[in-house]
C-alpha cells in the first residue's frame, strides 16, 4: 500500500475525521488519566482544534476504545496542546530565520500594537504570528506585516500557525 500523499493519516477519536498526523495531537492514558504524549505506548489521536480537545477533556472515555483500556479523566489537554503549539511555532520561526526566509523588517515598517504580525508567504497565503514570537524584539515593536520566502521551513511554519489558530 502506498503512503498517503500528505504523510501519515490519523482519525480523531472525537469527531472521527481523518487527516494528516501533523494536524492531530497524540494522547495516551496513564493510570486512567489522559495526557498529551509524543510517543511511547498505545496512543489515540485528536484534532488540534479547540472543540475536539475540549470535547475530549469533557468526555475522556471516548478515547478508551482506541486505547483499549478504560479512561476516567483527562488532564488539561487544550492548555498543554496550546503551549506545545506555541513552542513549535517559535522553533519554526527560528528555522525560517536561519534559512533566510524571514528577515528583520525594513526601517520604515509600521509597528503593531503588540497583537500580531501578519506573515505573507510566497504562495500567497497569510497567517498571524503573535508579536511575542517575533524573533527581533530588541529592535522595537514588530512590524504590521512581513514576507516569508518559499521553502520547507516556511511550509512548516504555515502549518504550525494554522494549527495554533484552530486552538483558539
């Protein structure tokens, strides 16, 4: 069987939709309590959307079938997934800087009020980057918008920003 074009496909235990593993969060049960998990042991997958993560926090037993054990509680999945997503975005921003795909804003750039930097990607898509993750905080406020070049680090950044946006 040939691999899926977008990588490994996973089914969300809450909404039952199928999608790429990069748009899912993996959970596992430790003593009957659901926790976020990167690897190791039997795991289940849930959409990285706030609705599915909150749904799993409210009804953790829905993951029991995939995990093949009873689940009675869930830890703070949405908060944990959000902090992991922010760390992944920060790592992707640094990867784009190292690859030369994201550069310091021009001297006349319009600063934002601390909210977000609108990133314009080479393929024409746009995404909002929290200003706190702008890699050059020492130079004053972040610009209102910045261009991001084409390349694998930029694609990774766009995917991670999309995932963070779905978490609300």
